[in-house]
């Protein structure tokens, strides 16, 4: 996965802008998050290319945007947890987080940008488990506290970019014992699904901070973890992506289809890696509307 740890500084081309959040939710409340340990690190934001990234994230939060079209409980019935990318070393919290959640809300889907804890041996006893535990808690919280957060939905999914897409895929194929912690669908943008030697080295360096055990290698062999219970997916990739090869998406879509699970795949000739909400000049700016259309159709019975 060449250069993923620095892709934000090289590939993000849009200027981040502050957006007004509706609700900011500490996902673990007053309790200490799982696998946490005493530390002195503090989160900070810094420019990364033309975007703004969060570093040393230690307090996970959801920033929730309720769909404008919902009003008194109306809407397409979906909630999306957005997972920014950043190679597990930073998070593009605006460019691939808040702005995406806001854009989905404007298109009729309630969305929440998750600022998940970054895996760090200084702050966690098991750093590799930290991001996934935050994703599962976010899904559980949104499912069980809809009344508190003033929305109504029946399906809860994940949307991830790059490393965030890897995280969304892990949550999709390695199912939790508690049903409320599992996604009903996934939206995977220039993501990771293969366990190539290059990707293995990336995971050992930035997520696990050590060599993987044989059992962990099995868990990270994501394409072989797909089965008929894996949730449907919407996938987007650019054919000229030189950080995450487009076959990361095509092979995952193929695996889903082989098991009878719905998959919708969109490939753009140009766009590179890290295009976020997309751009007009290379066509990648279409994907948010395509995803919104897919979300509107999600769960509908096919016509004969």
C-alpha cells in the first residue's frame, strides 16, 4: 500500500472548510474507552497538503448530521458512520469526515463522522483493536439512542476512505457477537481489501505496531472472510490510483457477488487517490450522488 501514511499530504487537493455540526457525541461517555492506558498525548490538528488532519486522536467522538428531509421521522431509513482515511497515522476529519457527513445529510441520509482513536502503543494496551472497537460502539450508540438523537432509521452502515475503508471492511467481514455493533451495509472509497506483502507491512507498522500472529493474518485476509452474511457494498475507485490499486475494490465486489451479496462498483478513469467528495474535471464528483441514489434504493424489493 505504497505511501498511504503520507497520501493525505500528497493527494488531497480540496481546501478544507469548517462546517457547523449538529451534535458532537463522546461515544464512550464518562467511561474509559476499551484498551486505553495512561498517557500524556494530546490530540491536535495541523495542515496536511491543502486539507486539515487530526493527529494523536485519543478521545473518540461522533459528529452527527440529521438528514434535512427527515423532518418528523421521515427519510430513506439509513444512517451512515463516516470513517476518514489517513493511514492509521492521522485522520482527514474535514475532507473525508465532517464534509462528507454533511453532504450525505443534504441528500437525505443521516450521517455521523467518527473521529476514531488512532492506534498507538503509548495510549492503548492493544492498539490494533482500538479503531474497530470505536466503530462498533458508534454503530451500537446510534442504533440504541435514536430517540435521544432525534432521528429514525432501520439500517446502519459504514462509509470509509482508504484506511477508513479498510476499517469499514474489517467491520463488515469480521462480525461482532453483538448484532447492534455490525453494519448493515458499507460504502468503500478507494479502500483496501487485499493482504499483499505491502499491505501486511503497512498494517504491522501503523495498526498493530508488531508482527501479526497467524490468527490475525487470517482475520486480515479480508477477501476470504466474505460470505453470504457480509453486508452489501457500494464501492468507488480511480483506475489511476497509485496508492491503493483499483483491484482492492474490484476483487471485493467480485467476492460479494460470488456469495450472492449485492455490490455496486464505480470506476473512474482518473482521480488518483484521496479525492474525497470528488472533482468535476475528472468525474469523481459524481460519486456522492450515485451513493445517495444507492442508499435510497437500499432495502427496496427488486422489480420482476
